[in-house]
C-alpha cells in the first residue's frame, strides 16, 4: 500500500489529531488548529510526475493561491515543483520559499507595468491575458528579447462545470482571449506572427466542478490552435503549452478520484499529439495536490438545540471555511468527531449541525449530519482542507488566524509535527486593524469643520 492511500492517510490523520491534543496544540487554550500531512503531499507530487512521464518535457508548477504558506511552498520547491503565482504577494512568497525566477509562472489578469517589468527582466514566465497587456509588453521590451518565456492566455469557451465561479472557460469569462468571439483567432495568429518572442499558449478551463472531458476539450482547443499557428507561420513558433490545472477533488469520501493518470488518459484521447515531445508542457495544479492532506481541528465549545435540531458550536467557521459556509452545496466537507483526548468517537448517530464562531446565522460548516453524539470539549475535524482553507483566511469578526502544523509518520509509526505558521494573537489582530493610527480621525476632527 503506497502512502497516500485512503486507509494510511486516515490512520495518519487520526494519529496527528491525537498528538496535537496530547501536546496541547489543540485544546482549551488553542481551540483551533490546521494539520497538513506532509507524506500525503509528497505522494501527490509523485503521482503527478508519474502520470506525465515522457516523452514530452513537463514543468509542473503549484498554484500558490491554493496554499500561500512559505514552508509549504518550500516543501514543494524541494520536491521539484515550480510555482504559478497570480499576484505580487504570491510572487514574493514564492521567491522567499526558494523558487528561482525561472521556475515561476506569472498569471495575474491585472498585471501592472511594474509587475510585468520585473517578470520580463528576471526571467519569470508570463502568460499575457489580453491584447492590451500584450501591447504593454511590446512597449516594455522596446525591441529586446524577454529573459523568460512569454505566452498568451486563450479562453476556448467550452462552457461551465458544476460550479460557475470555478469555471474559467465560459463564453463571458474574464480570463484570456475569447477564441469564439468574431475575429479572435485571426487576431491571435497575427499576434504571434508579429512577435518572435511570443512562444507559448495558455488555457485553463476551471477547477472544482469541471469534469475531465470538459477540461480536455479546452486543452485540445489550445493544442489545435498551436498547430494552426505553427502551420500558418511555417515553423514551430509555439514551443510550449501551459495547460493549467483544475483536477477536481473528491470531497465525498477518502478516495482519490479522479487521479492524475485518469486526467492524462483523457488528454491523450482528446489531443494525442500533445505528448509527442514537440511541445514543452506546463501544468498549474493546486487543490488536487494538497486538499486531501489537510485537516482543521476545533474544540467543541457548546452543544445546544434549536427547533429540534442539535447544534455543536465550534471555533471553525467562515473565517477558515469561507467557501463551505457561503456555498455549502458546492463545497461540502466531511466531518469527524473525536473525544477530548483526540481519539475517534463511536456510538449511536445523531443528526447535528456543526456551527462556527462567526456572528451570523449561516456560519455552519455542516448541516444535518449523522455523527456520534457530540459533547463540549470534544474535537470536530473538517477533512480535505489542505488547499485554500489554511491560507485564505476571512477576517470576519476579527477572528485570529489559527496555527498550522505539518506532520509526518516515521518508520516506527510515530507522528512528528513541525510548525508551519504560528497562531495569530489577538494583539496582532488589533495592530493590523490600524492601532498605530488610532488618533488619526479624532485629530482630523479636531482641526475644525471643513473650510474653517
């Protein structure tokens, strides 16, 4: 049984939760914690590499938005990944984590002149989002060659998946050049004809909720366009295809499905020539690499009932599970219940809602779930939270960010933990909210009415 299998991952998670309780990392004084299974992450990276083995050259990058924590990014860098960034903050996080500029891909749809200049001058690969941005790159280069690859993002407009907000290849998506709009393909061909340094095409159909055939259809459209451009120009102008990421994650059970091998098989069926070695490929996976390896553990503060429904009030709500709380049908999470020592609870099942600490009625991470009876002091665990839930904190009610720990299982079966991010203190929350400027508005009022 290779690491990352459902059973081994489940056992490691249970051991890590118990260890966190035993060490006081999760308890009355620290009622909320994030746990990341390092072995699970590395197993996912290995599965990705194995699925894409030869003959095409493939540069796998991690989508930093999925978990912008420097120790996590450094782990992935050491594992041989590159990094896809979509903001100045993500760019700086990636550089701090040890990624060299040549291993980065910059994908923001709103790149400033300064950001483009930095990327062009330091060898960071760029995917240009639109023709206005392309003209901006023209002016910055002023006839010289860029130091890194430059590509153009296209939108194949193949349609939406089950979650509209996660679908980036719809008819009206904000991303890329819409290929089915009148004149778009000719404009793209002309853009490549006039710019010898434009050598990549980029397409990303979407992520969670997008089925593999839809993703493959979008990648195939980009591949066919690359073939058309190269035929029209009479040589291999396009040498690289950035096919994005977007592999959906199974949030219904412990099983990994679909797999990277499933994805590659779908791509081979849709665009066989994609893998023959003529194009260097770039991927940008995020959620699928980390989600199954993450757990959020919270102490149950109170249990109550309302209208005949049991409610367990925890410290994990919209501040860490934002998407789940606001779009519960699209982002449901599995829930586990553990006793105060961090061991799994058993017994008759009861229907219960799992509530968070935020001050609005909809702050629920799970509703009407059948779970073992929950009591104050128990631990509720939210599974599959390794991507987005740790690093995309929502500061509603000024709730502090929780600590995050990584864990591994050694040869003897013992769990070892390492701090990834310290818990934010309440004092830090106050300082972040403008403490050093506390008198600014009062002083402004003391200057007297406007015009006096």
